[in-house]
C-alpha cells in the first residue's frame, strides 16, 4: 500500500526531521495543516477507507521538533483507530485488506516512534487475525501473511516455503472461486518457479488448473491461460519445446531447421533494461559458439514491430527474431509468451540438439558454462584442435 509508507513520505526518524520534511512543513499554510485528527464518528466504510489512505498531513508551520514528533504520533494513532473501526464495519475483502495493512503499518510506525508495545502488536497482528471468527478477516490475514513471506522467498528455509505453498493451496481448495485466492496461488507458483523451486510450483499449479473449468469469474478465466502457460514452461526441462511465429521480416520460423543445434530462445524487449544489459554477453556467446552449432531465436515482446526492426538493424543482430504484427498478438500477448507463461524479462530458455529444454533461464556466466557442456570445448588448453567431447546436462 504505497500511501501507507509514512516514514518514507515524511522523511521522519526518532532523532529528528529531515530537510525534506522541514521544507514541506514550511511550504503549507497553517490553515492547510489544520487537518481533522480523527475519522468522523459515524464514518461509513468508504469514508474510513479514504481517511486511512489519505496522505499524512504535515504538522503546523514553525512547530517545534517535539511538537512535530507528537503530531506524527497522534496522526498514527488516529490511523490505527480508524483501521480498527474498519475491521468491525467493513464487509468487502478490499475493506478488510486495507484495514489490516493500515493497522499493522501504523502500529509499526508507532513502534519506531518509541511505543515499544505497538511494535510487538504489529508483529503479532496477522497471526492473531488468522484465527478470527469472521471468515473474511481470517482469510484476508492468511493471504497477507503469505504475501509477506513471499516477498522474502529466497531467504525462507525449505520448510517455510512448503508452508506458504500449502497455505495458498488450502485457501484455493476452500474457495476456488475467490479471485484473491487464485491470485495468491498464481503468485506463489510464479515466484517459486522462477526461484529454483519448480517442483513446489508445479504441485500448486496442478491443484489450480482443474478449478478453472468451473470458474464463473471473468477475471479468473482471463488469468487461466497465463497460469496454464506457467505450468507448461516449468514442465519443459527434458521435454521438447514448440516454437512458432513470424520473424521481423514477415517470414515463418522453421523451428525444425534448428535440430542438431543448441538454441537459446531469448524473450526480450527493447524497453527492457536487464535485456539490454544481457545483450553483450549473448552476442559474445553467439560469436564464440555459433561455429560449433549454437544459435539464438529471439522473441520480442515489443508492441511495435517497426521499433524491433529498427533496433535489429542498428545492432546488426545476426539471429532471427519473432515479433507480433498486431496488438492482439504483440507484447505480453505474443502467442509464444502466452504459451509459456512469460511474465518477466529477460527469459532465456536453452534447448539442446534434440530440441529438448535443458535450462529455463540461461544467462550471464551460466550460459557459457552450459554451452561448454553441450558443445565441444572451443579451444583446447594446449592451443590444439577443437575437441569433440559433448557433456549432456
């Protein structure tokens, strides 16, 4: 919740106020700073939402440091009270999620402002709410707790990752028609699948996909192809990859002609910074290993084929690049992006001489290591002839 980033937005610390806050406080009039401390007594859920999400106002002009300190404590307590009220009167998942996030955030802020118990309450809040009698509150807290752990996925022990995936699966089985449950499961599977935990992701996806047939929510049905594509991609290793489409010059790709070569299927876009950063490494590997049977097929997720054509011409890119030719099949809607659930760039899928996938994201030094295993060592240590040994991963 971007509007809840209080400490970042006001530049405040327990020691003092930053120059940014001082400038902000001096720039407003006393009248503008005189904001109501509390939400209206009989506020509706919508009014409480607006109060909670409103940017914290700066303190009065020329207030002392202590007055500013107390002002921010008072306004944070007001947010906590409003969030507590919204938890009682809110009915929708949006209301409950906003209230829980706000209450936890502002309790944390108060903890940083010296209210030690508030810090403890903030840390315990979601765990307490997960067992709430109100099912909406309990389920929302369970999802928020899972998302917090998901944000630190790579640091989690294996048992905790399994716990997050199990929680997402349990919520989905409990209410498969809940868009929020489907989104959580999809996000867990996506993060796990892109972090080396493919078996965990596949297990969760296999639970998700059968529920799409009976889904009545249009948003769930719209999400279904992306989830199915992710499952298809994660199951590629050891299996053959299908690739079709038209290249930038309009010709149809002859994927069968690449058999006998090691091929990197490189999903990229001209607007993708990490893609541009990886391009010199990819070009270096191409020049080094192309004579030994290495090739690249790019899949551009740009929406303008003209921009792609111009970029390829400027860069003198030697390999073929697939690109959509209409809004319906360009960008993230490119058929090969949808088919394999591509949701981030770059994505570089390495295929061996038989057309079977050996790695789902071969980049940087790892690409060269893999090519050394799949192809003959380009230069023998004694400067002799190229060797014929090929190590299969």
